[in-house]
């Protein structure tokens, strides 16, 4: 069995998938954290590896950048590969001054101006939520391992927010009760697909830029400097 985007056979992919955007980050995680890792997909360079972490079978698979790419891969994982849990791990931009580079944010819910839900499912929906069950496991795991974590609503954008000419105009038109801590580009379609299939999804993010500071994490730091978030996702996966 395969899809146009995934050459893995049924059974090659675990019930729980940890999903970075970057294929090289997927490779890094598999080679440095999994045992007996096996490359099960490399179509379009979107690497997926299945192995074990502390004895539990886990798949690490890249999603690519943006909602369209995430929507394809998460849809296929849930529908065709019987995946139950997806934990997205990625980078984000911070919208609160207290957030510093490499702080970890967990999304409670994701707001998007995108028409993804309308196009996919004739649903005029712009806010969708993560799995509270999966989020609670992540929060408990963070506490047990002394990881500081911010849990909040986030926004999902169609563009890379540091390139926006005036991000304050964007933030000003958001729903007043949203109060987002950060922005990224994939969580909305992931959460929407998970809820559509009655599956579970969470989104963990590490701050790599901020509207309040001038530093931006380098490409190398983005690939390998996010180990606390990676370890938190892996440790959480042991409990699902």
C-alpha cells in the first residue's frame, strides 16, 4: 500500500507520529534519538523513519512547510496508515515579550485566516483545537522533566511572519479573546484533520524569532538546537 505522497507500506508507520516540518530535522531526530530506525518514506524528500524510543515504536516524519503540505501528510497518515496521534514539533515566532529564543510553546487552539476548512470540508471555520488529552500528557511530561512550557492559543499563517510589512495590523484584526502567544504555519490544518477523523493532534513549538527581539535563530540552530522540545515530544509519546 502507498499513496501518491508516501511509499510506506501499511504497518511501516507507528500509531504515534512526531512531525517536524524539516526533512533534515526528521533525519536528525531518527539518527540521534531512535533505535533500529528504518527509512520508510523518501518520496519528494519528505523523510519518514520508524524505530523505537525506549522500547516504544515511533515514527518521525516531516510535514513540509505550510498548511497545504501538512494537510496532505496528516490526512494520509490518519486515513490510510491508521495513525492515532500526531505531535507536530516546529518553530514559531513569539508575540509576547516574556517569550525568549528557544522557549517552548504548546498550542491549545489554532486560529487561521485561511479558508482551508471551507475548501476541504465546506466549513467556514477559522479556529480549531488540539487534543486536550494529548496536551495534558505533554504538560504532565514537561512538569515531570522540569521543562518550562507556555500553553496558549496560537495563530497559523499563510506567510512567514518576519517578512510581513506590518505584523501589528495583522495582530490587531485577530479576535479580541484569542490572545495568541505565537505564530506558525501548520497547526490549523493538522488540528482540523485530527478532529475530522476523530484522532489526536498536538503542536509543540520552539521560539526562533520574536517581534520584540532582533535575534533570529540560524538554520543550523533550527535543525539541531531544539533538543528540549524533541525530548519532550518523545517522552510524551511513551504515555499515549
